């Protein structure tokens, strides 16, 4: 028989040391996490003012490589021997301009080369047929600060122009300067408005002095680190970054990180009521929050990465950029926030610290019996079918407005809201000159087909004139007629030879209509169909808009179904059910349709917008479906957790009453952050802000609060088909 070995008891001092070591480790890990985040955010913070160094708003850089406009854009520099951006100076008199007026205008144009950033190849003054206006083409250096240079040019020309003459600076440089000015507030104004809105909501939700700052710091640190990674990837030309992508990244990270923090804090507060030790409560909250936060973030990331299937690079690059932001939003909520909560403990909720009251928690059994969400859950249990049927009908009525949405594209002059000198200049230009002056259609064709291509252009009623790039010509181009290339200069001067690059020549067709008009787009489409047999490529401002819109429509029709399938598969894995994910997807799509329908009515009837970019519905869908499904994930994961313990119908009511407050707060935060996009006077961002903000509120207060719980309650345990929960006994 073996005698058991008796171990000597641990020395008393060692027994005392173990709690001390555990306490020391529990203090060290949060401190290290905070230091790591602080260092990373410190490196990313200064990059807010340097984003323009690695970003571009040039639409041609986002087109597919195979697009005609892209092919032409790549070789323009070889023909022009310059990377300059043309500005069009337009001078309009009160009546017919006198010879002295024209002479003074010519002097002003010639002296414009004194403005920093203006190149020397300024065109001579061109007087309109009615004698009331003059135009000139002034090249702005591609290396210049565009907004400042265009503003300085406009100021110089106004000072030098005769009295009674109005001056505009328009053309590609003018519109690009407008865009740059529109995005100028994206670093300071947008971020400030978004943070202020979130702070106000957090103060109202928590009624605490410290907790809103802790939560907001978590979001801001996540944004700084995300920006650090994105900035260096853009600098290495791995990612493309634009002002539009930048604004969405800011809003998405602030909104998502705050939402995840709200969920975690709610769970932490709940655990503090039943657990005295803050470390144990924090760990329990982390375990309870990890799955829904990971599932929510993973769903958003999966939806965003579907954008990689886009032909349009502005879409495909948004996917990874925004996904990086979501990754750091999740990491901040699951590492930095717990570290800060461990540091402050119950004090973070001051002056409304949660009280340790396990006997009350046991009595409640996790089910709140008072408050608005408890009353709402009881209402759902009484009339579930009536609630979900009426709610569905109301949403369908709202979705009918989708037929009013005009998302076929908008002209370049309508991209910026508010006053625009470039837009006014374009209007003045069209009143006195051919509408397409300064923004020609470029035709790249083999040198042997030059005259054939020119004949096609000259035969079009939408073309006012045709020239060919010729380096020997004083103006850099020569006119082309049905008889061939015309002479430039004094009578008897021989016609210059066209510039040939790799066997190709570049024709320039001045359109009769404004380059960003529907009529010009129709002309370019007709020209492309006729020139295709000659192997020609058509580029320019109008062609770029056409290719951008066509690629956007292709992306929208491809990506929306793919996102639905991907998110449905994720929900099936998460909820271990087929029926529940299908119903959740259907309710979310209905919510999106209603948001889009109501938005269309508001855009047309109240704001009177000229239309919408084809990418607006796609972006709205990505954010509303991916983010809207978040709230269903928060709700249904808790419902499933409660259903395992109490049965499906009781679990639905418990899940609704427990998560109602935190999900509503999260919805308000996300809606407020996206609404902040409207402070940037860019039509696309303002429309996206309204669609997503309204859609999130609709999803928060109607779909997740009424439709989903009532529908699930009416179906009962069959909602979990074919999982084990479905095969259990009666509800």
C-alpha cells in the first residue's frame, strides 16, 4: 500500500506574494496596452495635416486600366510635353468690348505668367463672335498648389482687367480647385463636428463626466493608428487615397469604434452589479462582448472587401482602406478600452457608479421589468403579427420612392455645392463660345488614319472644330479640315507636321456643348461607336465622366448581390441557423430600400439636387447593410444566448429589453457621425450622409426595435431552423 505523499504547506510569505504578483500583473498589462496605443497614435496624429501629400482627386486615376479615357490620359504628357492643368480665363463685358478693352485683357493674360505656378505657354486672347467676351487658356503647373494658384490667378486677372469686365477662371483647373476647396475642411471641420456630436450623445447617454472622454479617446486613438497605416500604404502607392475616401474613413472609424465601446461598456456595467472585483467583471464583459464585436466587425469588413471586385478604383480602394479602419476600431474596443476601464474601475461611471447588488441581479434574472424597452417587449409579445405586418407595409410604402432616384450621374459643375466660380465661368463660356471650349475630346488614332478620324469628327453636329497636336506649330496644334492639316501663321506658310508618338497622333475635338453636359456625353458615345472601326481611343473630360459612370453602374450591379450572399453566410455561421439569417437580410434590404426611397423624395423635392452619382446607392448599400446588420447581430446574439436558457420567445423579449438602450445609443452615434459628412460641400458626401444617417435611425428605431423582434416572436423556435434550438421542446 502506497502512503500518500504529504506536501508541506507553502510558507506564509509566499502565500502573501501570490496575490501581490497577480495584482502587479493586472496593473502592468493595461499600462503596457495604453502605452502601445499612445505611441502608435502619437505617430499617426501628425499625419492628419499631411494627407494631401498622398491623396489625389483626379478622376482619371480611378478608372479601369482598359478604359478609353485612361488609355488617352496616359499618353497626353507625351504629346503635350507638359503635366500642366489647363485653366480657362473668361472675360465678359457689359456689352461689346472695345479695342482698348481687348488690348488690356491681352496684357492681363500675357502677364499672368508672373503668378507663381503658371507656366509660360499661355494662349493668345480669343474674342467671341459676338464681341462681348474673351477667353484664353492658361496652363497651371502640375506641381503647383492648385487651389492657391487658381485663386492667385483670378485675383491677378481681376486687378488687371478693365472696368466693367467680369472675370472667371474655369476649366479643368477651376473645377479641380473647387473640389480641393470643398475637401479642405475634411481634416479639421469634419472631424471636429463628428467628435462634438458623439461627445454630446455620450454625455446624454452616460450622464458621466469621465466615461464619454474615455470612449471618445478610444475612437480617436483607433482613427490615428488606422490613419498611420493607411498613410504609409498610400505613400508606397499600394493604396489610392482621395478626399472622399478620407472623409468616409474618419466617419466610419469614429462611429464603429464608439458603437463597439458602447456595447462593451454596457456589458461591463452589467457585470459590475453582480461581481465585486472589477478585474473579474471586466474579463466577464470581455468574454460577453468579444463574439458580437468580432462578428459585427467581421461582417462590415467582409462587406467592404467585396468592393475589391469593383472596376472603379475609387470603389476598390475604399474597401481595404475602410476595412483597415474597422480592424483598428475593433482592436481599440477590445484592448485599449478594457485597459482604460481597468485603470479607472467603477470611478469611470462617476457620478452614477454601478452598485454591487448581486441579490437584485439574481431576482431580476437578467430580465428588466421596467423602462421603455421592457414595455416595448411586452407590447411585442401581445400583438407580434400585427406589429410586423404594419411595420412592413409602412416600409414598403417608403421604398416605393426608389423609382424617383436619379442616379445616372451628375455633371462636373454640380459636384460642389454652394457658390462656384468655375461653374459660373462655364455658364458664361457657353453663352459666348462653343460650350466645350477648353475641355476638348481627345482622339488617339494611328497616323495613317488621321484624316479618316478627322472626317468622322467633322461630320458630327456635336463638334465645332478639330485640331491635331503639332509641335512645330507656334500654338502647339494645327487645324484639321476635310482637305487635311491647315497652315498656321502667315499666308504661304507650310502646314506643320503632326506630332507622332509610337505611330499615333492626337486629335482634339472642340464640342459644341459643355463638356459635362448630357448632350456632350451623347456626342462622345456616338463618336466612339463610329471611331471604333478605326481603332481610335476617345478621352478627355467628357469621356472620363462617361467611363466613370459606366464603371460605377457595373460595380453597383455586381457588388450588391455579392455582399448579400457574403453577409448571409456569416450570419448563418454566427446564429447556426438558416431561416434567421434569411429573415434578417430581408428586413435589412427592406430598410435600405425605404431609406433610399425617402432620400430620393427629399433630394428631389426639398434639396432639389440635380441627380446622384451611380456610386451613391452602392455606398449607401454597403454601409447601411453592413452596419445595419450590426444591430441585428447585437440583438440576435443576445437573443440566442437568452433563448438557450429561457426558450425562444422569452429569449426574444429578454434580448430586446436588455440590448434596447445600448443599441439605440449606438444607432444615434453612428447616425450623428455620418450626418457630419454633410458639412463638406460635396454633393456625393452630402447625399451619402443623409441616406446612411436616416437609414441607421430607421433600422435602429423601427426594424430592430419592432419588425425583427415581432417577426421572430411570431415564428417562435422555428426561427432557429435547423439548429438544436429548433429541435428543442416547446418554447
